[in-house]
């Protein structure tokens, strides 16, 4: 185990050492011919990495703090527009090629390992601690693949996906790690169509571009993936990124129009989460993650046109018991449910069973029951199938009276049997922090510009040219 960790540390250190050379060699590439995206994906629910654990300092003169922070961060700005995106890890084999032709260099020794003409494939595997290329060991544990045209037209292919920038392959724990070294601008062009429909209003797309750029820069500097060999992953854990194939003309135009613009608070890029739909109001950061961030305050949101504005999910009591059991929370026979809310969102949900009583957070309930958000209430419903009394009606006929109405809301919801329906009535899609994408669309359609949108969802921030 110690030996394995040492190998991983060496690989990560080699990658870090290589970044200085990458910054000089890569330049500020701009997208050339854009491959239109499908334009069919709706905004996805945002999944967040661990939120920031410290609050921005408010001590002392804020203007001086801004200047100090800006001066400190400016030292690294030249390299901050280069992002390392992990696109594959733990793989045994990989194929890399380029329509432009490509050079291969060693990371540790900067040795030239040869050229590959257009579309000639380099098949990679691991031999001992080194990377083998087309079956022959290179002797190097890390190689960088650079397209001959390392500019707007430069593209490199990993398996069937094409990327801008360069690809870095390294051996980690006896397997391959593939990292895309790319300019922040080109990265955002690959992200934006996955997070917002390219057919939406340009001002909404611009707002999304600034938010995605800010989020990436913040995540990189927080070292979220420290020790893994890259700054961001390509999944929704960070931001969905699919390379060139996902780019769209309108989205790339929005990125170009906002080039280098970043949201800051006291001179530092902010933690800039976003989500599909708020359901009418966004959240305070402390009500979701527990930390009070002054720029993530609850604001009203007009997302009434969102398909996720209202939703409902229903289970029988028996299904609720089964889902809780699958999550390791066996309560026995479900007897009652109660909800504690904060700002309309479920903070705690208590399930009383014949075996035990358990309490879960709103976020846990969302995961267990597959809900779109924590902005929900719970009601129960059952058919009037138990005869309790018979009471004559106005016509003198006996009428069956049930102990419970067809719907019960609020307080402690009593569950009489396994057939009782437990209904989650909710609003929105996502965690509710920061920008609501459907709300941003509504603001843009109403004539607001991207700056108006960002200042609405992220309070007391500045939008500045970071590079």
C-alpha cells in the first residue's frame, strides 16, 4: 500500500512539474470551427463537491482586502487559465490520435518520443511502471500528446472523443490516468451546452458562461481533487464536460463575449453553484451546506415556466419501508412521518416505525426517495376502506364514515397500513443555491442582461476581468 501511494505521489508531482511547460506551450487557444451541439439536453440537476469550509474574511477595510487578494492571486493568473480535466482514470488501455498529427513528449525528461502523422493511433498500455506505446515500452511513466496545430484548430482524440488542448497520460497505481490540459475558455465552451440548452436566450448563456468559468477557477484553486492529478473531473461532480463534440455555436459565442470575466467577492473568485430550477425561491448557503457565505443569499425567483416548478412523487407505505431499508435504515412497520422545514425546504424528516424511529436530513430524504429537490412537503392518502361507523344521511340512508380524510397534511402523519400512499409534493430541481437556470432564462427573456442576472442570484459580488 505504501509503495502504491508513493507511485501515485510521484505521478502527481510529475504532472504538476509539467504544468509550467504546458502554460508556455499551449498559449491562449480560441475555438475555431464549432461543431454544433444537439441542443436537446435540458439543464441538469447540479451535483456539488464538498462546499467551502471557511467564510470570506470581513475583517478590516474591504477595499484593502480586495487589493491584497487581487495582488496575491495575480501572480498565478498567467497559469490559471489552464485547466487540468480528468477524463479517465483507472483504465488499462487507451488510444490517442489527432487529425492534425501529434508530438509525444516525456513529462519528467522532456524527451521527444516521436511524431504521429494525421489520424495514426497511439495505443497505450502499462508495462511495469512505464507506458507502452503500440506494445513498446517508452520507459516513461508520463507522456504528453500535443497536436501539431496547437491553436484554435488543434484537436486531440482520446478513444472516440475529441478535445482541444493536450492530453497527458500517466501511470497511477498500475493503471492509466488521462488528463486534458486545456485553456479555461475552451473548457467552458465544452461545458456550457451540457449545463444549459444552447437554444436559450444569449444573455442567459452569458450568465451561465461566467458562472461556469468562476466555478471552475474556484474549484481549481480550492484543490478539490488534490492528489488525484487534475483540477476538475468531467462529470457533474464538478461540471459536465464532453469536449469538442458537445460544443455549440451559440454557447461558444456566449463564452467569447464574456472572455475572462469572473465573479469575485473581496477580490477572490466565489464559490458559484447553480441549479436547474428553484421552485420560486433560492436558498441561503447555511441552510444547505451549513456555511454562511454572504454572496449566497435566498432571493425570489421567477421560474414558473420551468417543467420542474411543481412535481409530485408517490409511494405506498410498504415502498417507503423498503427504500429506507435499502439505505440501511430498517424501521419495521411504518407508523408515522413528520417534517421539519426551513424556508420551505425540508430540513429533517422523521420516520416512526415499529422497530425504531429514525431521522434523516432533507438532502438524505431526497437521495433515498429520488426527489428533485428538498423543497417538498409530505402528505398521506388512502382509500376509505375501513368501516368505522354508519351514519344516516339526509335521505335516511346509512353512509360509511372513514377515520381519516382522503388527504392529511401537516403535523405528524399517521400511517395505518402498508397500502397508505405517502406523497411528496415538491418544487424545483437541484439544491437551490446560487443561479436558477430556468429563472435566468425568464430574466433574459424579460430583457435583463447577464450582469443583471448574476447580481440577482449572487449578492454583493463584482464581475471583473480576471485575465
